C-alpha cells in the first residue's frame, strides 16, 4: 500500500503563512485559523507543505486504502483559498446558496477572499460538516 502524501509536519502554520506574498490571502488565513480553532477546539497543524488543518480522523475506503487526514482545513492557493470542509449533510446546498461568491467541488470550497462571503454561513457550513463526519466515523478527538 502506498504511503499517504499528506501527513502532519513540524512546520508551524504561522511560519508557513510568512511565506505567502499575497497580503489579503495571509490576512484571510489568520481569520480562518481563528474560526477553525473556535469550531474544532484544535490548534492549526500543517498537513504536507500547504494545508493548515484542524483535528484529525482516520478513514478507510472499501478498496482497503486508509489513512489519517485533518477534519477540516484550508490552503491559501494562488488566487483563492481552498477550504476542505464539505461533508454532504442535509441543508448543505441551502447554506451554499446563502454563502456568497464561491466555487465548490465535491469536498472543497474555493473562495477568492473572505469579504466575498457571509462568515456566519461559513461557520455553520464548517460546524455541520464536522458534525456529519463525526456521525459517520465517530468522534475525531483522540
């Protein structure tokens, strides 16, 4: 079985963010850190070279592939913030409609800047996503 590429590192989120040239992305990243810390009760941890994650859970697919990943997190990518917090829960589409300017994939949410969205809706999205994952896989805290 191949080893997971995305694992925790010893790099601090703050030192990673010091390498981000885009001032808006850096400011938004610190706002997201505060929000995700508040929701999860967990500190930020770097997962791989560019994902700031909170909490951890173990997954196992039907194929037998398994590993650990952050419960929620984000990455300041070029031109957008990628948020990893999109479990499929009831009411999700309604919240996404109310969120504001964004794009989304199956498990990701892409936002150019936090000023484009409703932060209360984002907090609800993250909280409900975590609750959905906890229900599916059990409490993530070790």
